[in-house]
C-alpha cells in the first residue's frame, strides 16, 4: 500500500468523532516506530515532517521514498498519509511536486488577505493532484521551525474565510502551544473552538501542540470538531528519557551496548508504547 491522501481518513474521523494521530517523524527509526504502533493498533495515521526535519533527513524526496519503502517492507496494511507540517509556500509546492500526499500551508504570519491568496493557490494546485491541504488561522503558541507565536486565539470570521476556500482541514489557535506546556497554562479555549466550529460549518479542525494536553481536554476538543491531533514533543521526551536511562545505567559499556541498534532500542520501544497509548486515547485505534 502506498501513501494516501489524508482527506478520506480525516472525514471518516470527523464523522466518527475520533481524531487521526499525526506523528512528526525525525529519522528512519522514528518512522519505523510510528508504523509499528499504528499497524499494531490498526490505526489510520498521518506521518508528518517539519521543513527542518525533512532537510535533516536528506530532503523531501528522500522522506517520500523512505515512507513508501517502509510501508512496503514492513507489510503495513493501515492507511498512511505523508504530510508537510507548518509548510512555507515554497515548501508546500515542493512537497506536492515530489509526492507528499498532504501538505500544510502555514500563512498565519501573513495578513489575512495574503494568507487567503496564497492558501487558495496551494489548495487549487494540491487538489488538482489529489493532495489534501491544511491551512492555519491564528498563531499556535511556542516556536515551530523558527516561527514564534504568542498563541493568540483565531478569529472565527477569518477561519470561515479560509474554510470557504475549500481547505480540507483547518488549524486554528485555541490556546494550544508547541513544545512543553508551562505549569500555568490556562488550557484550551473551548468557547472559541465552538465558535470556530459554527463559523466554518463544522469543517474538520486540527489541534496543534497535542503533546501533553490532558486526555479529557483532547476528548472534549474532538466532540467540537477536532479530527487531527499533532504529536511531536511527547515522543521526543519519552525517547530521550529511555535513552538517558540506558546510558546512565552503563548499558552502553556492556559488550556491544554502544551499537546504535542497541543504544537506540529503549528509546524506540518507548516511542512505540507512547504512540500506541495515543492512538487509543484519540479513539482512532481499530478504525483502519
């Protein structure tokens, strides 16, 4: 099975009141772990890369080939979409060209007129090639690929304007943050989420910064139209923690414990376990 457009899986999640897990990948092992977890739980999935991560791995085309080859070699039977996360205009164009099945154009840092203009161009081109599109309105807290936002709440009227362009799913700021959540985080703004849901005529919505949000909040967000939840930091943290414990226990000094296949295994196992947990928590397990 080759990578597929995300539109069908997102629409099914929206109708079924669950959310597709969208896991950021950072390398070969990360991708293997994600695929292992979703195959085990029979979960449709979006594997996504930031522009920086794709560059780190060797470029967009390499990522496309890697994901397709792993789907084949691992015998993956669940639907897998390959998505560009927080893409620039140029990045989205390139990913459409080389074979990503879904792209996000993040024009949230432009004024609304420029955001609408560029979003429309990306949507028209992507749809002509069967590629799904996500756009963003309102900043998401924290920093993503060098773009920092204060996390302002999205304007429902602006969300409607982007939704009316025909975007497949929409990311809107509702108090969510990239990276670790601070202790004084106020939580998701469900009143604003409900307003956006109404303004966009129940368009499938995306929750960025899904790492660390309490499950009771993600569950409520799903009831209000969130159909895709992005996860990156949470997998990075469990990987780092397991790897640190392995080294601090001196396991890398025992025999050939320094072999990368052994050194990375505890972290990889931790990624799989956390991904399995999240697939179930979002209600997507068993939906493939």
